[in-house]
C-alpha cells in the first residue's frame, strides 16, 4: 500500500467522522429527525462509534484509492471535483434506493441529503487530493 494513500485514508476518515458529527449530528440533526418517519427502536441510544469510524475510513479509502490508482488526482481542486462527482452519484444512488423501497425519509430530506452528501464528499475529496499531491514534486525533463 502506498504510504500517501494510507495517510490520505486516515486523514479523510477522521475528517469524515468529525465533519459528519458537525453537519449531521449538530447542524442538521433536527432537520433529519423532523423529515424521517419515526418509530420505536429506529435510533440507537448511542451509535456504535467504532463501526461508524470504520465506515468513514472505508469511504475515505474508496476516494484515496480511486484518486491515486486510476484518476491521478493530486490537488485539492482535483479532489474536490472528483469528490463532488462521486458524492453526487453515491448520494443519488443510496437516497433514491431508500426512497423507492422504504417508508423512512421524506422527499425533502432526500433532496437535501443529496446536496449535503455531494458537498460533504467534495470537501473530503479535496483533502484527500491535497494529501496525495503533498511532498516532493517529480521533476519533468524538458
């Protein structure tokens, strides 16, 4: 495993976790609660933070692996762009699936979640792209 991919994965996973706590756990918590059909037992009293962090690491690894292995992304702007595109596709994929198969979310929540998920993944992608490009630059012989 490339050390930059490992560092980008860890940094991205931590950023996912902290930004998720801020956005979903504080800023938008009331909105998400109000736009989710509630039933007893839906929410755990305390989420399993270890599993949540592992999930965040896997999301960061997905971006770092794609950016490093296939896309050659090594800048914040490149990572932001790649993150926005992947965030939009993944958010639409999951939210449309949930909307089509469950009585859990309102259409309003789905629309907001796609926007938030896209921006969220774009920011993490920017961080990962910046880390992948950090350090010694290769010389280009003219």
